[in-house]
C-alpha cells in the first residue's frame, strides 16, 4: 500500500485525489493547492464500512487531467465542534479531522498560506511512521484494538487520502511540533471514527497518549524528514537523472564522428568531436548519480527512539531498532536506527550533505544547459552548431523568433536550487545544544530542490535533448575558419613559427595554409599532411 502511494504524490500536490467528475459536481470546493479535487471528508457523510484505505493505482494514474482554479481557502462550514488542549477549548470545523493544536497553528502562523503548506512527501512519511510506531507499540503494551485502528488511519494518511486535512505551513515551530500534532490529531480522530466513537473526544484514541506513544516531535520530525527524502530521491530524482543521462549518452554516440572546433575562454581552441563534447555532459551526470546515491546511507539512519533530547526517555529497549525495521518493511528501503540520537536530533548534517549533492547536480545541469543554449544560438548570426527543437513562439514583437526556452527554464531551476542550498546550509548550522530548530525549512528546501530538479530534467530531456540535431554544414564551416588548427604544427615548425603563421593569417585575412606558404614555414605538401582535424582529436600512437 505504501509503495503504491508514491503514484499519488503528484495528485496530492495538485489536490487531485478525487475524480474530476466529483469535483465538477461540487464546484464550490477548491483545495488548498488551487486545483479541483481532494474534497474534504465529512465524518457523517462517509461510513467506515465503505471507505477504502487507499486508492487503486489504476484509478490514480487515470486522473491525468487537472483543471486549475484561482485559490480560495476551503470555506469553513458553519458547523464546528469543540476540541481542547492545554490552552483550553477551541472551535474546529466539524468536517476536518484535525484538532485543537492544528487549529491554533492555523491561526497563529498565517504566513503565505496555503502556498507554503508542508509538502505532501512529509505527510506521506508521517503516515508511514505513525503506522510503524503503532505496530511496534502493540508489542510494548498498546491495546491492539487501538493500535490496529491507528494503523488503518495512518495508512490513509500515507496514501495521501487525507491530504486535505494537513493545512499547516512550513513556517511554524522549528521542531515541526505543530505538524507532528497535526498528524497525531488527524490519525486520532480518524481512528476514533473507525472504532465508532465521537470525533474530538480523544476517546478511545488519544493523539498524545496513543498515536504519539513512545515518541517526541523532536525525534519524530527528523525521522519523517529522512523517510521523505529517501523516498523522493529514490522514486523521483534518481530515475529522472538516470533517464537524462541516458538520453545525452545516445546523443554522444550519435555525434561521435562529427568533428568541430573546441572553445576555451569563449575563444577558438583545438578540435574535438561533438560526441566527445556531449560525453563530458554524460560523465557529469554519471558522477551526479553517484553523489546522490552516496548520501542515501546517512539519510536512511532514523532518529526515532531518541525522544526529547536523545536519551530515549519514555521508550523501551529495542524500540528504535523495531521502528527502523517496520519502516523498512513498509517502504521496501533499508532504514536503520541512527547510531547516535543526540547527533540525529541536534544536527542535520545528512540533510545539508544531501542538499549539497543537489547543489552540485544543479551546477552540472547549469553548465550543460548553458552550453547547449550557446551552441544552438542563431539561427543565422550565432554559433548555430546545434539545431534545437522549436516548441513555441519566442517573442511578442519579433515575428518568427524562437528561443531556447528549455535551457532557460532549467537554468532558472538551478538558480533556485543554489538559493535553497544557501538557506539549508545556514539552517543546518543552527543546532543549538540538543535540538536544531530549523527543521521544517530544511526539509522543505530539500524536497523543493529535488522536485524542481526532477521535473526540470524530465522537461529538458523530453522537450529538448531528444530532438537535438547537429548542423554539420555549419560545424564544418566554423572548423575550417579556425586559426587554432595551427596547434598541430607545433611539433613540426615550432611554437614561435606556428604563432607567426596564425597571427599573419588573422592580420591579413588569410587562411592558415596561405599564411604558411607566404612565410615559407613549410611546404604545401607538409601542410596538408599535418593539418588534419581528424588527427587532432586523440593522443598519437607511440612510435
């Protein structure tokens, strides 16, 4: 079930967890993401016996068409219920599963709502973790009836069926406590509903005593951060990165016999093949894949079991190891308990490291996109060595103009990743004593960068790379005009004479051959023998 949930992340981010026909039948309902769908559940309207625990993957995959609407907050029903916490009673919309602490957070942190809601991968990870915790807590004394209800409710959170009940923004307490309580309250009230109780009573399932049993926000949120990051990297980022690498490799092979002029310092240099040039891009992405994979072992170390400050107060021996094993079973990824919970709570070096790998990948992608953009410049007055796919009109005033939009889009994605990394690096440095309190912004930035890069690479591959063609006529013309072919004469006539030949040709507008003949540097026969671009693209055989 949890593996199937990976197909729902895009729909969740678009609020598309309901068929459009249902949404159109309820036009007043607009989700916090600005899309039709993800209709809030009403506890009275949905019966426990008919409610599925997850959507069939075929149904989710068929929901490919979304209708965007201008965002308005989901209108609150006049009907409310009373919930309470340590600060007293508060009114909560009766059709929402969240409770008092979530409602207070909504009121206290009106910061770019709803655009900066906690990302769906975090919600999914909360569902996975809470379900795993319930399974483990049953072993340590939790009433199995309550535990099973929590597991069922958590599975619905993990499948993102209840995404509309997670309205909180990233900008909250730095420990993520409000989002942890959002998950506790939603799961508690849903479990109460499953058991036939009354929402808001905290009976028979209490959000703290049962859903949050043996846990603290201080170890729960770091654990959720790592689960979300691993799943996002494995299921989205790495496949997109690998696919782009493969597409560029095909182009490298396709262009392996096309000899072109090289460029250093934006000036003419010695020749290489277009395939060799593209092979450099392939190697950059090969290293990028290795870098992303290299940070996964640290991300698979879970803080759960450290509770408040890392000591494990209110847990049992073996609890942390059992949590890691249960999460591994649910996700299919090999998670382990962190070897030192004090580090896991107070420092998030693994997140900074992971974002550092994304930052390096963005650096590579920026270079690749920039090169292709320049190589495709023109169509008549630029380098024009590459023919780039023409996807849309490029100017509102210049008829017929087409721009390298995919390159521009990807470089902007990279610029955003660079900015996210700066913020993540600073946030990672703020682990004062036993707790870092910049957790939400760190995981938000990591997931944001990962999603931007994954989507950017998919778009770049589909709409640009697969359609790139070489303009061999233009490439040959530029190659023959280059003065840097004189480099191959260094071993024949010496560097100084070769330099004179090049400068004389440039000054008088001569070809290299004409200049060499004028200066009597070598014979015409020797010039034709040694100045051959095809011999300049690899080391010579040893005599």
